[in-house]
């Protein structure tokens, strides 16, 4: 227990000590992502917008789905929140292997790499949220006092995302198959989450399993706050908050303790 407390203190101290490096890495990743692109940050809006258009055609023309609000704004909100999660993980997988010189030659807390990918994805999320505000205004969906709870939902999602990002970055460094398995897993995971349709439409054992997916209460929390003016479902959101904090804590300690092996595997 004393060893664990010592590790936590060391990790927190290092993050404070190297906070400027985290800022510089995040700034570098932002610039590299949109370097020599015509649209720049417009890509943060373009991707969820195109997917929204495609799925809106499917679920309003081909297989109509009643979700209580206009489907385009429903799907865009889900896709925007999902892209924060998926984009951060997609870049975190290679965050260590694409910085081999720094990992093997210079000492600093290596978790800075996956942390910076999460922050960059959060910047994209904020940019994409501009269009969400526009869609809500177009469909005359007014926010309520529950909007004050929205930052807590974002923080919980980022904690959950950062925990998985740490595991993915570390796993891909030791086993390069991880990046290939990830692409399959993230696609399946999206359709097992309430990104495009509510999970209450899925019954039986499958429905129970899908509702256990931590990302579903998070995405549902966004929609309850934005579209219904309600706080997230208490039990589900409390559970995912506990899971997120536990996952992040375990992942960070595991990552920190494995750092001495990183240089041997780059």
C-alpha cells in the first residue's frame, strides 16, 4: 500500500513538473494533424457531419426510427461524443511507437503521449460542438439548467478514454497486433453503443450486455441533458463514473510501473 501511495505521489509530481511538455506535445499534435490541410479544424466537423447525413438517410427514409427528437441532431450528438472517444484512442495506439527516439533516449513521464491525444480529441470535440449548437437552434431545441452538469459528463468521458488510451499505447508497444485488433474492436464497439439508436430497442440477453457498455450511459447522458433538460440517469452514470476512475487509476499505475521496459521494446 505504501508503495502504491508513493507511486501516485510520484506520478502527480511528474505531471506538475512536466506540464509545459504536455502543452507542447498537445500543440505539436494539433499542428501535425491539420498541417497542409485546406479545411484545417473543419475536419473536426466534417467527419461526424457526413456520418450524420448517411445515417439520417438510413434511419429516416429506409428504416424510420423514432428517437423523440429530429434524428439528425440525435445522431450528430452521439457521433460527436463517440468521435471524442474513438479519435483519442486511434491516435493513442501509436503514440509511443511513433515517438521512439523520445521514448528511448529522453526521460519524462511517457503517459504524456496518450494524455496529449485525449486533449487533442477534446479540442476537436469543442470545435464540432459548434455545429451541434447550430443544429439545436435550427430544430428549436432549447437548453435548460441541466446544461450546467454537461462539463461533468465530458470529464468522466475523458477519464474513461484516458484509461483505455494508456492501456492501448502500452499494449501496442509490447504487441504490435494491438493496433490491428483495435480497428476491428472500435467499429464493433460503436454499434454496441447508443451512438445511432437507443439501447432500449434491443431486448433479451443481448440488450442486457449492451447496456453494460460504459460508453452508453455517457452518450445517453449527453442527450438527456441537451435534448430533454434532465440530469443523467443516476445509477447508470454513477456506476460509469466509478468504473472510469478505477480504470484510469489502474491503467496509470500499470503504465508507470512498466515504463522501464519501454526502451527495450521500441
